[in-house]
């Protein structure tokens, strides 16, 4: 039982690190609006007070105008927003949006970029320090998918009035929507649009580059004791398919299925991508070890952000490494043949 608990804790830590559980949530973020004014009903008995009423109305209109100006000023001044991030991929995306200086608290696994190391830690995998959050007085708390399911309820207990936004991503297309929503509520929509378009462009370029390459079967290993891989409801599977690879465990009922050595042998992948902390992986059958390739940009893949495009490019190169070598050799042969033909034509001309 103790070993099982240890494994589950390690997996939970991994999943938060990788930002990979699959849930959904509906979050509403209300815009500030002006207060409704109750207008007195005029009658013959109040005609004598018409001048005073008129002044009151004019004053309320002026207060409303000033209130709207304040809202506009707050939206233009992102420095007024204090944010707490409760997942490493969220922290990274906030920095990409130019909001690094607005982050007043992070979870214990947030470690990129280096500047984040100086930011107070307010949460671990299983616990949140609400007293510290109360002290920091954030305006916005951004949380990953379903993590910390009691967050909203517990914030009320501590009289913390910060708004909560759940950054929900399961598949590659979800990133575009999530980053744009985060940009809107933090008043960095222009930068969010730029990030979204760059991400889409890079993914489209990878798809177009590798769509005519032969497909290869892939096993993507994210943990090796026990052996965890990925299935269809994951942006990692999406990347494999963008690279024109075939994920052997795509059709599993679980997003992150556990497989054993025998099952891996039976699946017989052409390529095994090692995205674990173990180099080499000790639990992969010896006969398959020569098919293992280490993914160097693991965090870029497991913490979905604009860096994911760089990791996707590496995965494509891993899947089609042999194809690219064949292309290079073919290009060399073609070049030599062309040069030989040109030399012969030159000799004939002489």
C-alpha cells in the first residue's frame, strides 16, 4: 500500500509538472459595470425640488463617467493586476504575455524562467497556503484544469476575493483559445493574439513539412516505473500526428495508460521517445533499447506554451531521423549526378 501511495504521489507530481489531467470547467469572468441608479418618480408634490433632483442626476452621470474612465485606466495599466499562478505551465505563459512582474505567488514546481525563483511559493502539489495568499492580496488566481478542486470554496473561507480563472487545455487547438482568454482577462490581448498566431503558424509549418514523409509507429514514454504513455486526449498525441507519426496507444480509454513490458513488446514500436527523467529507461525491454531516443526539450512538451512548438520540432526530427538521412543522401547523389552532367556538357562544348 505504501508503494502504491508513493507511485500515486509521484504521478500526481508528474501530472502537475506536465499539466496533463483531463477535465473541464466553466469559468465566468464578469466585467466591471456602473451601478444602477434609482430615479425618483416626479409628482406635483416634488416639482418644487426639481432643481435639486436635476443636480443629483448630473452628479450621478458625472460619477458614472469617472467610473468608466477608471475601468479603462485599469485595463490599460496591467501593472495594477496582481496574479498568483498555480501551475508551472501557467507561470510560463504569464511570462510570455509580459506579466512576469505581476506574478506575486507561484506553485512550488514553477521554475521557468529563472526570474520565477524569486517569487514566493504559495502551493505544493497537494496543499495551498491560503494565509500567504491572503497576505499577498492577489486580484487574479490562475489554476490548471481541475487541480485544487476546492480552491474557490476555500478562498471564500479565508475571505479572499481574488477572481479565479481555470486555464483549460487538453488538445493542441485548446491552447489558442486558452491563451486568448487569459490575454483578455489580464488586458494583454494583443500579445496573446501574437502568441496564438505564432503557435498556429509553427504547427502548420511542421504539418506541411512532414505530411509527405512515411508514417512511423511511436511509443511516447512519460514515466517508466510503471511505464506510462499517452493516448488520444492529449496534446502530445496531437503533436505526434502533426509530425506524421502513429501513436500505438492512441485508442486507450485512459489519457495516460499504464503498459507493461510484454504489451510494449507486442506493440513493437519503431521509435520509443524517452520523455522521462531516467536515462536510460530501466524498465524498457533490452531488445527495444536500440529504438529509444531521448527527448531533450521535455518541459517544452509537457508544459504547453509557445515553447511546445520547439519541442514538437524535435519530436518530428526524432520520428523522421532516418527519413531525413535518406533525403540528405539522395540530395548528395542528385547533386553529384548534376555536377557530373554539367562537367560532361562542358567537355563536349570544348
